[in-house]
């Protein structure tokens, strides 16, 4: 027993074995992935459910989407976990410090996608950026892009809804982060930070260069899979269950009359509804998929998704430690307006 | 006697980091005073952007994510 564990431990240190293992894993992944739909259909026929019924259609959606989403998530999170070892918040800050607005906002929004970031780090990150001379607006561009335009959202949109929607989400998510950050910077609201934030001066930090080998990077990817997939799987199951219900039971006429492109009020309603809702991108996308399948307008649905992810009440409560209420209100108003704009634009373009 | 500070607002990973530091110091037989810093202003003064961070005798050795066991041993012995 011990020798097996030891040789496994040895194997984990070998770069060749990692490469070979990943190649085998990815091949198996694709083979399995292509069998998911036939398998879900077969599974439903094995159950005592009348074929063609609402229930059958819901159950099939659930059986198909659950393994699909989990498999995709694993692949995407692993790849991004490896990519992220090339970035760190400290390095991102060094890149952004002293950058002018405009270019700085664009750089910050893009770095927001690849820089490792967890919401419990939001406050130290905010303070660390501002105190090191990253302009407030640039900091906001980063803080808006980091949760909204992430690999989970993009990867799942790509696989479940299609590459066009994923690309537009990427482009417009980045635009909202850049423009909102720029607007907040133009408003010169530094005085609305909590007083202690303005006073803190960041100490110079000189972390020794970590020499990461490929094995270290792969292990970081695997750690990310364990952590993220372990943390979000219940969101996903809940999201897929909600999606499955919509898929099987909600009549298309009802949804398209409420969330269709013809009802102008549906976009603001979607944004408002999204604020108190808090979900991970992984949980919301199966719902999005089902809504789109029932004829909901793309702009309305994307506005809802962006609002759920980017404007979340828990995050605002955390940020209250560094921002005054006035500044939080401005943040919500600016980002909310951006999301509204995207919603209307899409409904106009794609209807 | 080493002075070790673990910087973090109290999320689960910060707690794990503190436990790892304690365990590593005990395993090496190093006498250490371990202090938890949860104040954001204090953290910012050390210049870290991501938590948890580890400061040993005034020097920041780690920021962001769980430290690796090997690194921890190396920093403590330095």
C-alpha cells in the first residue's frame, strides 16, 4: 500500500507523466463528452416516465446538463488554473500603478480576466491597488471585470449557448468594465473612500521570484479544480434543476411575452431582479440556456446574467468597509446603466 | 524566537494557513510567536494585495493562496 502511494507521489513530480496523463485525460474527456446526449436519452427511457411528457423533457435536460457542465467546468478550470500561475495580483498591481486612465482602464479590465482573484480578497486587493497609486477608476475596471468576465462564465456560455453569445458576452463585459471604471475615474470620487483607505500607504513588497516548474503549474491547475468544482457543484445542480424545470414546464408563449424583445420593461426588470440574487456564473448559465431555448430575448437574458454576477449584494457589503455608501451607489448606478445599455442593444441587434 | 504574522480577513484559507504555519514551526522545533492580522489597514501597510499573506520577522514571504509545505519549511529555516 505504502509503495503505491510513494510511487504515485514520485510520479506527480515527473513532468513527462503529467503531460502523458493530461493527454489521456483530454482524449477520454472528448470521447465521453460526445456520448452524453445518447446516454441521457437512454437513461430516461429506463425510467418509468411517459416519453414526450413534460417530466421526461425536464429529466433529460437534467441528466444531460449535469455531467456536461461538470466536465466542462473541470476542463476550463484546470486550463485557467495553469494560465493563472503566470499572473499574480501583486504583478498586476505593478503593471497598473501609475498608468494613465483610459489605457489603464483597458489594461485593468483585461488583467481582471486572468489574475487570480477570490471574493474574500476583494478588500485587501482594493486597498492594495489604491494605496499603491493605481487610479480609483482603473481599480474599479479591474474589480468589475474580475468576477463578471471569468473563465467559468465564458467557457460555459461557449459550450451551452454557442460561441457567438460567448464572444459578445466577452466583448460587452469588458466594455462595461472599461467604460464604468473610466466614468468613475472622471467623477473624481476619491473623497468618497473611507478615510482610512486614503491614508494608508502601501509598503514596498519584494516577494522572491517563485520559480515554478511545469509540474508546479499543473498542480496549481489541479488544486483549482478541487477547490472551485468542490465549491460550486451545488450551485450548478441547483441551476440545472431550475433550468430543467423551465425547459420542461414553462410554456414558451408565457416566457417570450415576459422576456421577449417586445416588452421594453423586461431589461430593467431583469437587472433589478439580478441584484439581490447571488449566484456563481456556473449556477446561472443552465438557467440562461433554458430561458433562451424558450424564446427569451438574448439582451434581456444577458442583462440578467451580468446583473446577477457583477452586482451582488454580498460583495457590496464587503466593499462597504472601504467605500462610502455614496460611492457604492455610484458604482451600482454606473454599472447598472452599462448593463441596461447592453441589454437594449442586444435586443435591438438580434431580434 | 521568530515573529510570524499571518495576514488575512479570516476566511477559511487564512485559517488553514495559520494552522500550517503552526504545524510547520512545531515540526521544525522552531520557537515562534504567531500573530493573526485581520485589520485591512495593517495588511495594506505590508504591501500585499492578495490574502492570506505570511510575514516572518518583518519580511513578507508569501501572498495569495495556501503556501506550499516545502516553501514554508524553507522560510522558517532561513
